C-alpha cells in the first residue's frame, strides 16, 4: 500500500481586510527584523535557541521547525534568506504569524517600522 497524504491543506479562505492588514504589518516587521539580523549576526544563536526550545516543548510543529531551521541555514545568503522569509505564500505567511525572530527589534524600532509603513 502506498503512502497516503494526511496533512490538511492550508485554507484558501478569502482574508478579511483586518487579516490582510495584519499580514502586511507582520511582513514589514519581518523585513526589518531580517535586515537587522543579517547586519547583526550576534542574534543568530538567540534565534536558533528559540527554534529548538519551541520545537522541544511542542509549541512548534515539525513543518514550522523545518521551515525556520532551513531558513536559518541560509542566513549567510542574504538574498535567498530575504526572499524565503518574505515569500507571500500562505504557508510562509502562517509561519511569520508565529515568528521565532523575537527580541531583534526594540519596541521603538518596531513602532517606527509600523508608523513609517502605515502612515504614508
């Protein structure tokens, strides 16, 4: 008997305006976090520790673990890292909603990103 695919597909429901706005904000924040991470690589161990800790205690599923782990393997290839992190696919959007890139932006930097992107 062959392998039976049992994974639930990512839902392609139309997003509400509020959900779309939140995803845009998260995308902008991830762009800023990624730029800062690439420029300040002393944050890398912190991100890797977050990935491992969440996975080990069951707060991260295997697919998310593979996504974030693989992404971090490409941190020294900035174009690939940014393109992968900022991809607009539904699965990547879902992963960004539970980011492991925590503690990289200060609250002031975070506010500045959101203010700049959403007050224009």
